[in-house]
């Protein structure tokens, strides 16, 4: 969104002082790396003597500007990244489950076989939850 600085009550100071104020504002904004489009002056007492028309022009541009909604794009991107994350988790769980199955096949103690079977069941349940 563009940033415009409006110096109000411009009629309350002398024109050369107003120029100094604008220069100080511009220098300060640039020094602090604050991007802005323009610095305008305004007075409600004498609006036509200052930047009233420019201000109205800028406001008119905003009112007529067509903005593109990025909601659908951002939602799709987020959904895709989320799906990729869960697919990666499922792949890791499948590999883990495969290692458990191989270990169970080579196990020769009942305690180890029982432990691996419980681990296999837990992994299967986790995979169901991820789907």
C-alpha cells in the first residue's frame, strides 16, 4: 500500500518554514528507509492553496484501483504444502513400519517380538491418524 505523508495546518507556518519541514520529513524517512510516495501539504482553512487536489486525486486512484485477491492462491499453496508435509510423514512411517516388520521376522525372543508387534500397532494407528 502506498504511503503518503500529509502535513496539516500548513497555513499556520510561513511558506519557507513549510519547505524546511518537508525537507526534514523527507530526509528522516529516507534515512530510516521508510518508503513513501509523496509528501503533501493541507490546510482546512485554505485547501485550494495547498495540495488538496493532489490528495483527492490519490484518494480517487485508491477508490478506483482493482485489487487482486490472493486468497485462493495462498490457500492452495498452503493446502499443497500441508499435503506434502503429511505425505512425507506417511512415507517415513511406512519405512519405519517396514523396518519393524523386518526386525520382527529376525527376532527370536518372545519379549522382542511382543515389543515390536506393539510398536507396529502404534505406528499403524499413527498412520491412520495422519490420513
